[in-house]
């Protein structure tokens, strides 16, 4: 109704976007409860000098998803495939998936 719309207009002042990103999703049942997995992921990302824009981890700890600039995703994917080759081969990790052509959209408020 009109009151809800007025309240929304008072809360949201605009939108911000970051374009030209790729999502990287590292997933596998063998990640859950294993200390150091996230550290190893982001150490590999750091080693190639990539900038992580956003991070999301499932509550089940079966996946870690993060956004990097499109220009850096190839190096990131190769570094992760190399770092986790054994875990991928033995099934502890199921995949390192890349989703290209992404953007982040954020509502900006007070």
C-alpha cells in the first residue's frame, strides 16, 4: 500500500552496482568441519594477486562462493584447481565452478 511504499522510499536512497565480476564456487561434502579449508582457498587466491569483492559460505559448510573481477578469474580457477587437485581427485571436493558475467547490486540507504 502507499504507507509501505513511503517507508521504502525513506529507507532506500539508491542502488550501487559492481559489474564485470565472476563468481567462484568451491564445493564438496568433504569441506564441512575441516579446519583450514577457507584459509587454503583464500591463500590460493592471494597467491595470484586476485581481489575478492564478496564472500558467501553456506551454513552447511559444503560450499564457499566468492566474487572476483572477470579479468582475474582464469588465474584464480587455475590456482584453485592446482591447490585442491588431490581433494578433487578423491572426491572430498566436487568442483570449482565459475559463473562469468556477474554483477553485484546493493541497495543504499540511510
